[in-house]
């Protein structure tokens, strides 16, 4: 299958999941995760109609985006990986949206360096995994309030990375927990769901899904 074929297949699965949930597919933003893939692969996805792209690493994005300067203004770039404060300036120059604000310290750094309000998601460790970044469910209400007061950072929603499992249904409670937290706090956007579980995430309210392998195939690095 070509990248265009894979995008069409993913969009068909999005439509089906939205149908089961009584939602419109227009409510779901498909982010094509380009980590480990070439600028040419990104260009093929763009030519197939894809407009939202996600990268996990600032350095990789900085190396890749110059080769895409002609299409970059027509695309939206999402920073979806862990972000260190010393990379904030670089990220602000490369990305339109940051999905991985996982501490007040990082939010302060973004607020201080940003020339305008930056759309952002707060990363939540909704499954309480020791290996994952993000606010705990207990920390979230206060941190959300504090970060929302900062200038130049527009908290649009919450993000989580679900545990990897053999059965996608196993992560449904994690996605539901994030949705319920968002409903309690007020943000309307939910960044959750990847190749193996995005349909479950959509059924539980995801507005942004982050899909790499189902679009580009297995990573070679």
C-alpha cells in the first residue's frame, strides 16, 4: 500500500469509529506522526491531503523541516514528544501546537519565550505509569488552574499516552478517565490514541489522534 492508500484506510477507520460513537469525523484531527520518517514521506502524505504532522524530537524536526519549506506554511506541526526546557526556543520556532506540557516549570518557560499565545495540551499520566511523563490525576486540577493563568500559553486540552497492551479495549478506562477529567476542568480538546488504539480513543472522545505506523509503515530507525 502507498502512503496515500494508508491515509485513506485510516480515515475510513476514523469514520467508522465516529459512526459507532455518534460523532462526526470532522471532530477528529488526524496527526501523522513522522518520527523516523523522511521528508519525502511527509511530502507524499501532504500530497495525499494530510495537513497535520507530529514530531517527537525537536532536533529531528529541525533537520527535516528545511526540506519541506515549500509546504510547511500549508501544514500544522504538532510537538508530541517530551520537551526539555532548554529546547523551548527551538520548538517555538518549529511547531504550531505543543501537546506535551508536563510541568509548571516547562509551561513557564514556554510562556516566557513565546511571542504570542501558543496552543498547548497538558500531558497527563492517566494510567499512573512510572515510566511515563505527565501530571498525575491528583495534581492535574491545581496545575491546570496555575498554567491557565500564564500569559502566552493557551491551554486547549489534555493529552495522554496509553499503556501498550495486546487488547486495545484494555486502555478504554484510561481514555475515559482523561475525558472525565477534561469535562471537570473545562477544556474541550483531547489528544489521545495511536495506531493500535485510536478507534477506542475516538469512541471515548478523542479530538486529536497521533498515528504513525498505520500511515508510514514500520520505522527503519
